[in-house]
C-alpha cells in the first residue's frame, strides 16, 4: 500500500500546524507499519474496526476490546446454523498484552484468505473459540458481504457488532458497540478534541459509524454506496490523492 507524495505532504502540513492525524482501519496492527513508515510522523491508529488503539511510534497496544471465548463459541454456532459452509478466522490477542507481537491470526480449515500475503495458523473448528479475540471473521467466497450481513444480523442481534470492509464474502465481528467511531472517540477524548472538530475519511461500510460521528465525513470517490449515503462530501479516489484534495484547503 503506497501513500502518494501529495497525501504525505498534506498530512505532514496538517500535523506540523498542530492538527492530530489518526489512522483508522479494519486491519490489525501488523498492517500499520507499511503505512506509518511512509509518513513523517508515526500516528496513533484505530485498528480492527475500533477494537484496538495502537501507537505506531512505539509499537504498543494502548487498548483492546475483546470477544470472550463464550461469546465466540455462541457466534460460531449461530453462524454455522445460519450460513452452513462458512469458515471462520480470529485475530487473537493475549489478555493485557501491550505489544502487537502478542497477536495470532487463526483460521478454520476451510478458510480462504481475502487479502494478499495471507498468514495464519490453522486450527480446528472447535478451537477457533478457545481464546479471546479482537475480531472474528466469517468467510463465504462468492457471496456478497452485504448479503452475509443481512443474513447474520437478525441472528446475532446486539450481542456483537458486525460490519464489512470488502464486498468479497467477508464479515467482520467485534464486541458489542465496538466500531471505528468508538475507537476514534476514545483517542480524541484523550486529546481534548470534540467530534465537532474532526474530519474523517473512508470508503467502505465499516466507516459509516466514523463518518456519521465526525463533524465532516468524507467519502472517497470509489466508496461503497452505503458510505456515500452518509458522507458530507465526496472527494477524489485514492489514486487521485483524495485525502489531500480536502486537506489542502487548509494545509496546502
């Protein structure tokens, strides 16, 4: 993943002028380094759709909200009943761990990775729920993610929070109330920054809560229709340095 020179310059200008810049992603901390290394100021990051707060400058996990084994077991059983054949994966973290190194990605035998450069340890279906996890993933290649969400949401109810960041048959499940909006609110609260002072950028349904929470929500040109529906503004695509197109109004 490359950050364009124009985006880098816009972010650097904002930070040097006193603004706070936070990365918000559905991915775990191990994905952050390749972005942080391209920026002049290593940022704080909301990871796993709000389940984790990570300091890329020190490689430390500052906070984590987990799904407990009992909840994971219940969800796994509910998913098996509602979507037979779906496979599961989990992003695990040791309780109280302060390092992203103390994380493990485990998958059930039928799990097909949705991202490039897959990694993980295969476990049995029964073992997927034996340790706390910041995120549980449900995989059904060939089924639209929105259709998966619509099938699972009535079954899982409010016991967990579910969303998706790709249309390619993948649902991401977190503890109840855990969203990017909550993760970002936790960080900005510590900075004494109100939601009315926040600009947020996104492109997929896992960004809906964040763009709705922020004072000004910006969707990328290539964003999912569900995000476009809640955005205050639509900017250029990632390839067109869409973030910079907005930030340059103040930090050119």
